[in-house]
């Protein structure tokens, strides 16, 4: 987005900014994206909600596209706090509900907000890699996802997304990121719950197995070239 236009937009009243951003994002998706979504039938069980959605992360556009695809799911995204400080990515928060979290730290305030959001009936979407992949291949998952899974006790829904890295490629300066033509695929997996710890299993072993299970469930929804750290890991 043009920097001059960006400055002008931020001077407008909040309600007008929100309407403009929603219109602009919908226009960019319609103009540039050929979208293919599979697995929505896995969300047809009304008794399961709220969900804890987990997805691989390729682009700052992931949240915008997923928010549109899952618009009926009452989703709140967990996003890195640094995104709020960028004038361009901050506009996305006008139309995407989110809870900001400090990465790689026990952000008690954010954790409390996530738990309360689930109690209020909201589904949560987390990118468990903790950052966008610069290679488009999956990165090793962070243990933080286990904390949210245990504290919310929400059924987990894995999602694989690919092609968004071409829709909005990563730039060193996020303010320079732009939209391009892309085929975006979204594959929604089956709902599952974490297995309970067995008596002969250590806490560390159980957590490692659970984290691997979550990440592999995402990887299995992706083409082989996107699986990265979890390629052929089917423990």
C-alpha cells in the first residue's frame, strides 16, 4: 500500500478505517487469489465448539485469508505483539479480532485473555511455529501451543495453508509487503483432542509427543515440499 495513502487512512475516524480496510482486503483477495478450500465438512459438528485452530504460517496475509474462509467460526487470532507497531499490519487488526502476545515469554496477560475468550465461546487460531517461515517449509513448533491446549481444553483443528507466501511475500520491511496473484490452498483437518498422559509416561515425553502430534497433523495436510521439519515424521 502506498505510504502516503497509508498515512491518510490513519487520519480517518476508526469506523471509516474499518470499512475501508475490509473493502480493500476483500478487493485484493477477489482480484489476486484463486482460492481452493477443502475440509470445511470437518467443522459441521456444532457440539464441538469452541475450537483451537492450529496452522502453519507463511505470510502476513494468512490471517486475512483464514478470517474470510472461517468467518462463521467466531475466531480470535493470537498474534505477535510486534505486528501492532507496524502501520500496515496494524490495519489488518481492524478487521481481524486478535489477542497480542509477547513471543518466547510467559505472557500471563495474553494467556488469561485467551482462556477467557474460549470460556466466552470464541474459537482461537494460533500459528504454533511462532513466526512466518522464510522458506515456506514448516518450522519446529513452539511448546506454547501445549499450554493453550491444556488450559482451554478445546478440541484442536489442524489447518494446512500454502500459496499465501506468493500472495503477500515476506519483506524485511513489513511496510513494503504487497499483494500479488496467487493460488491459495487451505486444507482443514479432522478435529482431535490431545491424548491423556499414561502412568508410565514422563511429563516431558508426553509433552514432546503431543507437540509432535499437533505439528504432524498440520504437516499431513500440506504438500510434501511444505512439510519442512515435519517431513516424514509420523510418530
